[in-house]
């Protein structure tokens, strides 16, 4: 049979990578599934074409996915032939085996003549520690379930006593004690208010229709807005054309760009001014006389200096942010604010004190790379049930396009089904068990396989029935207010991308500036969720949709910037020029899962910029 299978593969134009091992598996497939070698190879051809594999080589790494494909085809054929056949999932089996006596009386009888065991439509995580309502541990053991050091605090900032919010620190030191001791239950919290600022594209919008004109206009508008703001501040001279030769000191506003295609360096910095002043022309920028600076492509800056030759602007001062006195817009257009559904019907005494907010913030992926069981999400929701935050903020990706099973197409469910049954259903169970005080906010990612691949990105379009007042969705990027605490979110890894393009110089005798704080300050100083240009290749920017969605129209109290860079919590005190009166808390909760193990999330209590309790917790 091995020779026959090998011959069939050769006749179809396929070479075998690890020949002996692949042939052994193929023989096992044929015997177990009663397949002929010719049928097996024709099935491989269909699998090969559907998965869009690159080369006509049968890889041993693809055989497990091919086996799953064969089993599903066989199962579907059986179900078509046997119309009375009933298919059960793992959840049904666990429910029947583990339910108590009261439930058993109401459980439908299990067919004894025909039974198919299927995981095709339910991948409920099977972890240690009572995933199912019965509390009985499953026999399936994954690398994630065998982890140690659960719920350990990796980093914390606490500027208020624990007794103020009636909670005690969980004991994270002993990994052998019971989970209820690790995560102590706290007094239930009151419901928080929730207001969403709507400035992004709507769900179902058409995209990929942006033109070069849209990009030019968006960049030009950024330069013009910065020019107007700096002129209105009264701190600087009237901006002029930086390309004109002049012996006297001038003030100009423009965008940092590079004179070539490589990375920015001190010799390649150019300044592109507005079309109103220079017709969009660029001039070389010399920063040698500055003791410190931090610039990146796309950054709009103000430059004080002189240009004696007309070819090079020699800077004596660099202004990298808009003064806060003219940039803060506390009262956004009311038409662009949306109160969460049902909020207006809540009595005032049910809402928590204003300017006080407790959150748990987690960024995807929400499952490990070795399976689609979403074990980290289950553990996070179990933790949230005990800590009882007013708001649970979950940032995508939810169904990650970088997950091996999604990349290879080895899952037999649609992306929408994965999101609906493995993410949304768990969140519905969470809010139902927590009561009406619990709220969840979902922010999508451009890595979400079940959502539009565009940036800025519309909110997820979900249907949660009666729970729509508790489970809300936000654009990416977006701003919301909870208990009058303003929070900005962006799931694109702008911190990492700006970090890779930025060049800086620190003063020899000056105070060292933390690099993560400096990068986060760029977002505030530029008043943009994504100030980088040219943008990273992975970002599908479409400026024809809603360019205003990228604008950071106010300085938020909390700025959430999930990144692959190490987690952080930074109190931004305005290291950028013009931000000295601004205080904002920038946070990166890290990723909830990393590889086959757990990652981190953030538990955050806010009572003002000077009263916070933030803990980065390992899942």
C-alpha cells in the first residue's frame, strides 16, 4: 500500500518531504478511514488547493490538519446517510456525566443505538480548575493548564491605601494554595456610567476606496492644525516658509520626513511644511545644536532657527507638541457621544461615584498558539468574577489571524462562529452571573479574522439581545468615558512601530527620560492615535473613511496602548514641550497569552491622576 500511495502522489506531481513517516501516516489513514490510495491523494489535492499551500511538496507538518479534514469529510458523509443521527459536543458530554441529581431528571436521554463524538461545533476550554459548572476537572492537560506562578503580580503602582476601596491585595506568593485564597472575593461594586465617543467608521462601511488625494489632504490638515494651534498659543512667532533663505531667526511648522527609503538618521532629516507656506516643499533640517530631541517620520513639529543658504534649516529649538492651553477640548460635539443603551433609565443612586473607576484590562490573543480552547480567557473571567471590576475592557485580537490554526485553515468552523461561541458566549455568561452592575467593552484589532481589515476600524457588530446595555463595542481607535473618566484605546501596536522609527538624543547633564514614557508622550503631543508616516506595512490605513477618528481630540485620563513590548504603567507628567500641565496614565497590559503559556493583564483602580492602584498580573 505504501508503494501505491507513493506512486499516486508522484503521478499527481507531489514530492514527499519526510517520505517514510508520511507514508506510514497515509497507510494508517487509509486503514482507519477505509480509503483507497487514489481517493486519499485526490483528497490531499483538494486540501492542498483550499489551504493555498506554496509548493507541491507533502509536508509532514501538514498531516495532522489533513487527518482532521478527512475525519470531518467522513463524518459529514455519515450524517447525510443517517438522517436520524444525533451529534453531541464535548459540552453535552460533560453536562450529562457531571450534572447533579436535580439536573439529571431534566436531561434528555442519550441515544443508545447511534452516537458520534464531535468537537466540530464546540471548543470549550478544558483546563485545570473547573471550567465547567460542575467544577470537575477535565482529563485534557495542556501546557497552559500546567503553568505555575498563577496570578502573580509582575509590577504595581499604588498611590492610595488599600482600605479606601475596601479591597485587600491578593496573596500571589504561594502557588500551591486554593484559587479562592489566591483571588479573594470583594464587596460588589456599583454600576458605572458609560459614554462612547463616536468618531470612527460605522459597521458595514465600504473601505479600500481611499485615493492619493485623501492621504495628501489628511497630512496637510495635520500640519495646518498644528500651525494654527501653535500660532494661537501666542508663545511663538507667526510661522513662515522654511525654504526661503534668511539670516534672521524664523519659526516654521512642518512634518518630519526622511530623504530616502531607509530609517531616519541625523543626516537624513527633512522638514515638509504646509502647502500654504512652502507649496509642500521639503528642506533639510539640522538638529546638531539641540542638546536633546526625539523625532520620527510623520511627526509634526515647530522649529525655531535660521536658514542662511535656503537649503538647510538650522534648528535652535524644537517644539514637538501642541500647548495644552489651546488643545484641550472638553466638550466634544454631543452628536458624536453615544450613551450606552439603557444608561438613561438607571437611577442615580445605582451609579458609582464620579471620577472613580475600577477596571480589568486585557489585550489578545485570548488563546494559546497550540489550540483554540481560549483557556486564558476562561481564567481571566474567573478572576474578574472574584475581583468584580466595574468595567472589563477586552482589546483584540479575539480570533487572531496570526494563530497557526487560523493561518493554516485547520479549523472547521468559520471565524464568526469562533467569535460567537468561544468569546461572546463566555462574556454573556459572565455578565449574567455578575448581575446588572457588570459591564464589558470590546475593542477590535486589525488582526481579527472575523472583522474588517481596515484602520481606523469600525466597532464589532454583535447581537447580545437583552445584554446590550452591559456588553458594548468601541471603534479602533476610540475614546469612551466611564464615571467621567476619559479613556483612549488603540489596538494597533503604535508604541512598537514608533519605537522602531524614532531617533533621539538626551542631554548629557539632564535627567534621563524613560523611553516608554517618551513614546507614549508622542501620542499625546501629536494629538493622534497614529502619528507615524509612512505607516508600517501591516497597517491597512484608509484615510477616506474617517480621518478624524485618528485624532486625539482631548487628553484622556487613561491611555491604553497594548503592545508586544513589555507591559508598563506610566504616569505622564508632560515631558514633551507644552504638556507640562497635563497628567495622563499610559498603560500597556501586555498580551493575555504568549506562545503556549500565559501572559499578563492589568487590574486598575482610578481615583484621579494622583490616586491610582495599578497591578500587572500574570495569568
